[in-house]
C-alpha cells in the first residue's frame, strides 16, 4: 500500500514483499508467481499506469531463490488419446 493508502501503482518494496510472501507463506510454484506478476502488470497497464517491476533484478533473484527453496513440481506427461482409448471412452459413454 502506498503512503496515500492507494494500491496502484505498486511500489517496488511492496511487490518484492508480496512475491516473497507468495513463495514463502503460500508456497506457490515459481511459475504461478510469475503469472501473478504478469497479471499485476496487466492491471497496471489497464489503469494507464507504468509498471517496470518485471525489470527489477531483485524480483528475479527472489523468484530464483523460491525455485531453489521449494523446487518446481514435476508434471506427469499426458498420454495421447489413441483410437483405442477413444473407442473405449465412447463404449463406456454409450451404457
């Protein structure tokens, strides 16, 4: 929050604190945090405000540190839907 109690534009200090909280207390994945920052940037742009927070080296360092601390979840690859799988699904749906 700014000195005048407004939330926009977000200050560098507030942004860094928020990102650290997302990674620490909320334990969000680094990719999710980057997405949150992108949405915040979009909100600033929609309001006609400049937002250069993504350019702060410290922001990238905090996200990198979160990645080292909690890691990134491994995604299980999705198997393709083959003809046999699709026919099995259709047969099950018909009953």
